[in-house]
C-alpha cells in the first residue's frame, strides 16, 4: 500500500457515516431481510448463486448468540420461501465461540439441522488464527452428523495444507479456499503475497486432485488463471467446483467467469452491523477508500462553494 493510500485509510474514521453508507451499498445488501432478498434475486437473474452472511461477530454477550441463531433461521426461511439459489455463511464468534464453546456448538448445530430440513447449505466461515482449531473441531463434529455443512480455509496460514489432508482423511470436505484477511503473526501466516499465491495454488491442487468440492474464493486474476489451469489439467466437470466472490468486488471478472460456463457464488453480507464491515472492506481496498475520501472532500468543498455563492448574492442584494 502506498503512503498516500495509507494516509487515506487512516482518515476513514473521519468520514461521516452517510458517505460511508452511500459507498457501502456496493458491498452490503442493506439492513433488512427484504433488501437482502432483493440482492439475491438480482444475482440469481445474473446467473450467480449466493451465500448470505448476517453481519456481526466477536459478540460480548451470550444472549446475542441466541438472537443471531434465531435470526439465521429467519434468513433460511426467507430464502427457502422465495425459492432462490442461496445458502448461508456463519462466523462462529457471532454464535459465542470465544464466550462459551459448548453453547456455540449447540447453536450452530441447531442452525445446520434446521437448514438440513430445508435442504439448504451452511458454510462455516474462518476467522483469525486464535479461532482456527476450535472452528475446525466444531465443523468436524457437525460433519459427522450432516452433509449440508462446509468449512473455509485460508491459504496464508502455514498450517492449511496439513488441515486439508486431515479433514479429507476424516471423511469430510466441501471447502471454500480464500487467501485470508486477518493480521497474523509471522509464525502463523506467510507475510509475502507471492508465497501466499503459491500456497493458494498448492492447497487448491491438493483439494482438486482429491476430488473434494471447492469454492475457489478469490478476486486475484492470477489465481483465477491458476484455477482454470488446474480444472483443465484434472479434467473437472463444472459441478466439481465453483468460484466465489464478494458482493461488489470486480464485477466485470465475475461476469467473465459466468460467461465461461463456470458456477459463481456471491457472498452477500447484510444487517445492522454494516458500518464495521464496510470500513474493513474499504481498508482492504485503498482504491475504493480513495473514492470515499474524494467524495467526502467534494461534499465539504461543495458546501463551502454554496455558502460563498449565497454570501455574494446577499451582498448584491444589499
């Protein structure tokens, strides 16, 4: 990240929420079930399937976990009744992973079981390395009971290749593979972007050659190309994998992948916690952060120019 972009990112907390909200519409499907559903329906019409994420994680009260689980059941009902192509994604810290692990397991099991009755899929998101082992333990326990649950693995973690092999050996699978976005210590994660890309390709090949279903989650065109190469090398049919992208990120490439006959799933976040999520997305994407910064100052300068014009009009009238 350049010094200029770093400075822009540091100024983001000064940008008023209304401006952040305006830009966040690109990344967040509103706050309500109706807004979320409208986005999912539009994406379905564009040839994409979806996974819906209720924003809010790292809760501080276990009652919030119970409320989140209940809300996920409402989301599942909404998606099922509308007959759209979508599952849901869940962060376990939103269900109390760091507060009460047994309760977290009980709650996520309840959501997965409910989704199973509707023949819908639940993806368990991966968070920072403090949560990795506990998240995998819960996933493997659930996978022993249900087939409608998958897991996310992060290519920048040094442990990931070993995790893939252990999970497959345990008879589980159905992965989403992403790079990883959390700030991690060097002993846990590769810091070099080139090595991360190489490890992503290595892990992806391990998944594909073992014939487990993979959600190839990336917006890096170099990795998309590597995925195409591996798909061709292993002679995979389109139902053996999918590509996954975030709502609002590199839509032209998303359309190209769909046009190529590949399945694309869009990650659709929504909910009242849109601000924290939007700020994280903006910090990850300095180009968009720069746009927000420019919009902010244009707004201020526009108000000042309007004020000067009014003063001149008053002066002429007097």
